[in-house]
C-alpha cells in the first residue's frame, strides 16, 4: 500500500467539550456492581446517572452471555444457603415475575449452587430495578477519560457516543467498568497480574432433546476427556460447562479459552488482542459445538442459537485500595470489621488449558466477608470502585469477581456515595458502622451472623 504517512502521531486541535448533564452520582458500567450502585445511590436520594457502553445492563451476565449467577449462595457447614440479599432479592423477584429465573442448581462437581436465568429477563429486570429509584441511564456511551478539579477529585467523566464527545459532571463517581478505567485515568494506583486469567466466549445451543440428553453436563466432559486421551481432538480447556436453561430445549455453553499467538491470555484492555479473541472464540465455539452435536445424546438436531455479543473478560486492572482481599481470606472465611457483604464462591482460576477450583474447608462457614476498604481507591477522594476491579489480589479476585459479591459491592458503593455527599466527606471518611446499618436496613446480608 502506498501513500501512508510514517509519522507516529496525528495532531488534534484543542476543543471545548460540552457538558450534557450534572449529577450527584455518576456510575460508569452497568454490570452487576454498577447497576446495584446506581440503584442504591438513587434510592438514597441522589440524582444518579448510569453510563453503559452497550444498549442494555447486566455486564457479563448479558453481553458476555453468562446466563448464570455465580456467588449468590454459600455452602454453610454443608448446607447450601443464599448469602447475597438486599436489592439483589428485588432483581430476582422481578426476573421470577418474567418467568426467567430457574431454581438453584448444583455446579462445580456438585460442590456449590448457581442460579441460571434467561438473559432477556435479566435485561428487562435490570432496567426496571435501576429506573424504579429514579436513576437515569445513558446507553451506547463509552467513558474515554476524566477531567479533574484537583489532584484528588474528579470533576467530570468524558464520554463518546454517536452523539459525539461530551462531559458529564458529578459530585461523586463510582467505577463499575470492570477494568478500573475511571480509577486509572484519575491517577489511583492499580496493579495488573503478570499473567491474567483467560477470557472465554459463551454460546447457547437450541433444539436439544432434553429427555435424551439427561444429565449431559456430566457426559460432555467425559466425552471430551476420552477424545483427547485418544488423540482425536484437542480442546482449549478442560472442565467444560454445558447446562440447560429455563426451557431445556436450550443449553448454555462455557468451554472456550482465548489466548494470543504465544499462548498468553487475551488482555481485555488491548483492542488488538480483543479482536483476536473474538475471532478465535467463534472458531472454538463451532469446533466445540460440532463435537457435542455429533457425540452427545440429545444434541443430534441441535444448533447454535446465539454466540455472546462480546468475549467475557475475567481480569485486567485491580485497584490498590485500603485492603486487598486475598485468596487466603477467601479460603479462610475471613471476617472484617468493615464488612459490607459476603462471598461464598470458591477460587476459580482460569489457567492454561484448565480451570482450577479451590474451596474453603468442607466443614467451614463457607463464606468470607467483603471489607469496605476494598472499594476505596487511594488518592481520589470522590471515587469508589466496585466489581471485579476492586482491591483484590489475583487469587482473591478469582473468587470475588463473580456476580453475587459484585451485587454486594455495588449496593455498598452506591449507599456509601450517598452518605459521603450527605456528610460532605470523601469516600474513605464515612461512618462505616452507619453504612452497615443502612445496608442491613435495605436487606443486605453482611455475614455478622449465619444466614437463614
């Protein structure tokens, strides 16, 4: 190709960016943490805007095709108990009213419960939950930067959409981006693992004969292992998940693993690697589906009804807050004085070619508390961070990134933001005992006693 200039940059002229709104609380990212944060902030009297890059809420649960809530339950001294409550209960009730929620099922070799659902029901229920408290939503809009009023304060978030470039002012901000975008742009310290957890691309299979398929989730794994042992097939990862949805004609499938040419995990903050992951993921989807269709009873007439709109990213940046939740905290069922919720999911490490699960002891309480300090970034006074980019080590994040604890973190962040604004304080300076009181008043379970 000729005529391409070799200069490494282009010059953009300075410009004034229009402010399209001013709010008490601005939440970036409509995943489980962000949608709960917006709900909480608005219900506690704050004018609230939720900015979301897709045309719907739910994060990995919708755009990633996950179709399963993990971390809503804990195995407490051998008994499976729902351990995430608060506004999450209302979301589940709204999904039940839409006939889009299954009963809990056993997962991970029957060692923990999960909760599957119809993705469309989550989209609808999340819309209703967030807007019912007065929060506004701005879909199809991506945050691209921040403007600071001082070294330790954010004045506005810069966004781009089909309407152009704009700014949204806020008095307080909540980063639910999953990648700690706002925190990083604002100068808050963060870290990245030397080797990230591998992403996946989910897909759904329709036309399954459920009677013939039976407990095919056990059969598929055995068949794949036998085929690899025989040398006839090679699959990107072990421990595939193939489970029925609300209508057993349809099964969700989680069995891909996305990597670069050198075998390293695809980085969710690198657009070139993301593009490779989408292309590679769809090829893996077809290869896995063909094997399942041709070898598994009940799938002979099945077809792929949907490939998720986006790859599912497990880990990128994680802030360095007042405390990092560790793998030892998870496996040791740790308590914290500043608990804002709990997490009962095992450590789920997506390593090369496999998924390694590590559980708290069988005879244990089965959950750790989540400290408020993991939501509080350093150096930025009017910002909280909730979700998979909160302050956790890689091992701690391998458990705490799933939906249930993200719901808990989001509700706590939105409530805390409202408290901080009401008292004229930074996020680090609020009365945590009062935060705990408000969370419990709104139905949240903090792990201060055993769940019922």
